[in-house]
C-alpha cells in the first residue's frame, strides 16, 4: 500500500471527510511519527507496534561496483517492533 491508497482508505471509511481532509490527517500522523523519531523519542501504537531508533556503529563497507573499501559513518536508523495483535493477525493462516 502506498500513501495515496492509505489516504483513499481513510476517505472511504469516513464519508463525511473530503479527500483533502483525509490527506491532512495521514500527513499529520506520519509527520508526528517522523518528528518524534528524529528527536530521539519512541512512538507506541497499542495493538499495532512501536517505532523507535537504533544506533548503528561506524564500519567499513564495500562499493559493490568496484569492491573498494569505503568508510560508513555511525548513524541512527528507524526500527519497528510489531505488537502482539499484529503478530497474531499475520500468523493466523
């Protein structure tokens, strides 16, 4: 599913909302999650899962085209841990 499909689902599920309102709702939710993660916080949605960040150490990588060793700096990366209800829903069949 892509963002526009998500917006359409929100609009379809709430006929009193216009497409622009649904877009604003989806954008607000995604921006809030992004802003919280960027500031080092954690976002937990009960029944769905938790978004957080994890630290990656600096390392030596390789350029896949040339094979030359390249220095990769330390960084933070997003991490998602699914909630119990989501895991159960995925593993029903």
